[in-house]
C-alpha cells in the first residue's frame, strides 16, 4: 500500500472531497480524511484500513475503547471519530433502509423489470463511495437484441451524481446469458473510460428470464 505522501495530490481524500464531494470517497478514504495524519510508525492509510475493518465488524456497536485498541489511535483521534459517528446519528440518521450493493444479487431487484422486455435496455446504476445507490437510469433502448451505447451517455449522469462507481446492466431478449463480442467490447470501453474519469466500472450484468450473469465474475471486468 502506498503511503499518503506518495499519492498524487488529486487522489488524496481531502482534495477529493473538495473536488467531487464526500459521497465519492470510499469508507476508508473518509476515515483517512477524518484522521488527517498517521503516527511516526504508521501511515494514516494503514490506520484507516484497520478502523474500516472494525467498523465493518461491529457497526453501530463500535466504541471508544475499540478504537483506542488500534495501533496508532490515541484518545484524541478516538474522540474525533466517535464525535463524527454521533453527529451522523443526530443530524443525518443511519442509512438502514437504503440500497447498498455488495454483490451482483443486490442489483437484481432494481432491474427486475428488464427480464420481460422485448427490446434490449441498457441501464446504468450509480453508486457512492459506500456502495449505496445514487441513481438508476435507462441509457438506451435498442431494437430486439441489439443496443448501441457510448461511454459519454453512461457516465454523463454518474458525473452529475458525483458517483464513485457504476454498475451497468442490460437484458438479452433472446434469453441467452452468454456475453456477446459486442458486450465484451463495450465493457472494455466503459472500464477504460471510467478509469480516466475516476469512476470505477464495478460490474456489467446481463439479465434474462432464466437468470443473470456477472461479467466481473467471468473475469471480463
């Protein structure tokens, strides 16, 4: 893992917040922004990663003593983090009912309507840094089993949403779950375009009445 000082200026958490908003950051990057700096022996990114694991394990049950048990976290930083948690609870609430994507199956309820479509629909789902859905939009509607889509249309709204990542979904009216050469080609284009824009293509999912296929799980993303 690179140290914070070795990252380009624009890739550092606080600079990313200034340019793209806090929603564009991953959980670990948000923790890095709160901490600001590490210790003489541990870089802030290492400490933030440990805190991220702890938050994932304990959730709302995380406490002051849990944080202080992490190498590099003293009373001051533990207090800062607990204060951030409490402010979030008091004024913004905890996102319990929001849609959070951690696996391909989490997306399926959002695109269930595509299974019965007679034309190919191409959908882009925008996610924030926590994997929560920001937007769910139809980008193009094709003829029968063919749809043409361009990266600029896919990422236009994702940029407006200040998305950290996107998942693309399209249906195959033919019923075949096999990615076509065109599917693989557009996936490559979208991955490369997203890399330039700083918006990761997390997955490209094909759905039919019979099921779904994740192109990431196939090693195509």
